[in-house]
């Protein structure tokens, strides 16, 4: 079991959304290009990469923004995989479409990861979204990072690696997958 | 002949120096890790990569900060390869150690690149430093980018891709070199 910052499509200039992300357009202006490698038909190498990541995932930790698209739905981002949502104001139980899937935690990233670890059944806990990844990096609680580097410069948007002043992490490159439209990079945090 | 943003060692979080770069410590706090792959003995794949880049380089465009270490010296960053320095205040001729190597240009990035192109003898013009690369990206004057991605998170410092709001560049990945301590990525700008 590890804490994995995963499923992150990042532009070469470090953005995980384009400018002006909204609830209706969560990837912001021109940000859809970051997820183009997920379009069907997916390249075989992307399919294998994605299946590998999903197979390892036992629970997901996300922020309130990451949860927003699933507020009323019966499934989470990975079907029935349990999700822990970091929030200051949990929704009322009857506002949650799939209460058996979503756990709301107000105590911060360490509590969210611990709770997710209990739900993960021995598999990995995946951090979903820039803010949870940043919080976990600041707390020294990331074991691996998967970044899908997209060949584009977006100029502005949401940076994956932001608000990390004073953080210093040595990494080891574990794997590079050169898919046609994206480069999947996997790093391990060196302790 | 092309305009190449090259020789750039960047951390996974996008920094080309650590925090607080100074003239005496141009890579800032902990930033030396970015250039560790250049230490001897260099890995064979790094040696080949570096020799290839240098062989293609006919002239270098740099900013005033990039020029600072060579103010009084008899050689530039690539020996006798001509350099064009972007500056608002050119030094007096007798303050320049190698006046035959250094040309000072006050008219901006387009003029600097044009002047360097004349000096490059048909080879590529290489952009050296974050600020010249940003200026050239804003002007739409970059043909290729070489980024040596270093497996470290520095948290703060000088970002390579900054001040690029409104810039949007589609890239094509040309090459990935997986050296032991660094991943060299080469991209072409799509027109």
C-alpha cells in the first residue's frame, strides 16, 4: 500500500487545467487537450498504463472540487472504488448520490489518507487533483508520482506543483511510457 | 537552421534554479542538483546527448544574467561559439573579455535571434536561460525545445515556463533519452 499522486495529465509548462476552470468546464480554456490521450480509440500503451494504475487503486482522495462532478451520481470517478473527500463543509447525507462510496473528512490530508488506507483493502491510495497532491507533498505523505506529460504549452491555468515553497523532494524515475500523444512518467519518492 | 530552447535542466515542478539565485550561486539554493547529470564521469547517454546539442549549435542567445559569468572571460559558455546578449545597457567595449564572441543587442528577442542567425553559419541558434526562452515563446519564435527533466521537486526558484499568459503552443515529442539521472525530452513546435 502506498500513497500515489496519480492520474495527472500535465502540460510541459506544468498545468493540469487551462485558464478559467469552471464546474461545467473543469479543464478550463483549451485544457481538454490534456485528456486527449484518454479519447477512444486509446493507444494500446495508454490502455495498458491506465489499466495498471486502476488495478492498483484501492481508494481515492480528492478535494471538494474533485468531488463536485459526482455530487448527485451513483458512482465515483473509478466506479465503485471508495473515495475520501477533503472538505471544510461536508454535504448533508441526502445530498450525496452514493453515500456508501464517499467519506467526508474535515481533519486535513493526513486524516484523509489514513481513512482511505483503511478503505483501500491493501491496494494503493490515489491522490486526485492539484490541491490534495500539494497538501500531501507538504506533509511528506507522497510515495509515488505518476505524471502524464502532454506535449503542449498552455501558458496559464492550474499548476500541479504550486504552493510548495520549502518543500524539497528527491525522486527516482521508475518508468517512462512513450505513448503516441503523451509521455507517462512514474517517479518514486526517495526517503 | 532553427531557434532551439536548449540545454535546460528543469525540475519536475518546473524550476531551472532553486530559490535565491545569485551571481555567485546562479543555480540558487539546492539547485546544483539540476546540473548533477553534467558531473564527471558523465553517463554515456548524457555525453552523446550533450555532444549532439553542441554540434548543432551555431550561436547562443542569452540575457544579461546569462552573460554575467563571462563578463571578463576570454571564452563563452560554448568556447568560441558566438553569443548574442539581450540587454538594455550594453557594457563598454573595454569591459568585454572576448569582444569578438559577444554581440550586444538592445532591440529585443526578434533582433537578437536574427543577429544570431547571421552568426550561426547555417547551424541552430540556441536560447540560453529562462527569460530569453519566455521572450521567444511569446514572440512565436521557438522551433524546438530540449528539456532535461531532473527527478526532483525544488518547491521554489526560477520557473522556466512563466509569464506566458495567452501563449498556447502545440508540441510534438521528437525524442526521449532515459539517462540514469535525468530524462532528456526533445519537442518540436507544431505550426
